[in-house]
C-alpha cells in the first residue's frame, strides 16, 4: 500500500462475463476452482485508465472513431522512455489484438504449404496461426538445462533454410525468459542470412522483473533482418478485453503487406473505449506499473519459497518476465491427463496444462500470479493439502 495502489484488494469478477471466472464450468467441467489460467490479471486497472473510460462514457454517442494524434504520441513516448527505441508514427499499424496480427503476418508473408518457425513450448495461438492457414509448421524447441531455457541456434539455422517467417515470443510465454542481447543478435544474424521475416511478439515487454531488461529486437543497431514488432497495453495494464494493439514496422513494403491483409478482411481496431484506455495507460500508467512489478516479484519469490519448503518436487522455472510461472511437475511421474485431474478435481485449482504449449510442455503447468497474493497462497495451500491428503 506504500505505493498508493492496492494490489491486495480482492475484486469479485463473477457475473461480469469474465472468461477467467464465468468460463470456469466450460473450461474445467466445474465452477469451484480457483482460476489462475488465462492471462489476464485480477488487479484494478490504473486509475488513469478508469478515469479516461468514465469520461468517455459520459458522452452518450459511441460512434465510429478515428485514432487521434495524441494516441500515436503516447505510444511513441512510451517506447522511447521504457525501451529506448525511437519510432516514427508512420511505422505504426493499430490492430485488433496481437493474435489477429500474428495470423495476418502468416497470411501476408507465406503461401499455403510454406514454412513458419515457432519455438515451443510456446503460446498456443502460434501453432494455430500456422496450421489453420494451411502453412507448414517447423518447430525449433527451446532447450531446458539447469532450470533455464535457451534457444537451440544450430537447429534454428537448419530450420531457417526452409522457412519464410519466424514467430518469436519475447519475453517468452510460458517459460518466462527475457532474451539477452547476444541471443537476439544471433537470431537476427540467422534471419538476415536466410531472408526470414521475424514477427516479434513483445506484448509482455513491460512486465520485466527487477534485475532483468527487455531488449526490443528491432532496436538493435545496423541489423539487416526484416522485423515486425507487436506491442500492446493489454497485459501491462490489465485491459486485454479492450482489444487494441499495435504493430511497429519500419520497412514500408512489409507494413503495406500487413495492412493489405487487414484491409481485405475489413477489420477495424477503432473503438472509442479502447482508444481512451490505450492513451491513458501509456501516458499516465507508469507509476502503477512500477508498483505492480515489485508486487509481482514478491509474489513470484513467495511461490518459489512455498514450493521449496512444502512441495519440493515441483520445480519453478525462474521467471525473468511476465506474470506467468512455468511449473515443472515431471517428478510426480504423472501423465498429462493425471496432472490435469489432480489440479482440477483434487486441488480445485484451474491452471493451464503445459501440454497446450506443445509436446515440450508435457509434465508442466502454467500458473498466473497476476492476482492478490492471498489468492496465490490459497492456490498453493490447496495443492499442498491435495498432495498429502
């Protein structure tokens, strides 16, 4: 509370048509689980966002809306302040969410049957964006050693010989890696050598724990790779339901190709409320975010301590970014179906099964800690009691 923001406040989200809460019955087959799965947080959005939405709602007409100059300026200022990247307005395409943008990129730069690289275990829409559009999936699995994931660059080099597009998750969901400059530079070298376009999903870029630093892929000097950077205030400020994101694309030909796909589908990201929230978050949300990052760090550390003391067979992959923890439950020697049954029906906890993120996620679970700490402690205690019941 010393920050002035109360992240310990428990807010009842039931009855608000929340996917996370009101969708529990469909997701888990029961509604009495603690939901710590889908990647939105249980914290009130920054006061500036609520104020902007309230002020906009006070005007009783909610018609078609233009993107104001001030919105672009807010994003440009944020990228400069937080990430040291000086971007230009004409590089920006405003989009209805990062997942539609991934699909648009796949359609813009590959033809059916052509190859796209992903790096599992990874956010599952990366898979469907490729397979559901008739493209060929090339998997460059991350390598786990001594509790930390790394990129298999020798294998990536082989994959790049046959690919048109690489989908990079940076920071990585679900394993929590924040890629280091040397890693990103090597990836850029491979992409440039084989003329592979890189779609860099940086939606979690603002959620970096103290002691780590996000490096924007497209901000590396003198790189030769063609890069599409996806950003949004949605994860950062807990406004994902407002569905407004941005692509930042310095290369005009690449920008035109993506725009053409969106124009073909007649998809508009314009919405009076998403615009108001987007601008307010980037202009006035910084103090809230700084307080959030400290709170999330302390929650992450709390989870690690609890598991080490009470459930040492569950290993936590140390998160460098995101509010998602990747739990290694393989020591239990249970199948993925058995793990799912245990957490849902014995512990009453609704997490995301690791197998959703690819075969490399087998035996893992993803835990969303973007909730009041008392909720996380209830989750952990439920698991402990179920294990020793």
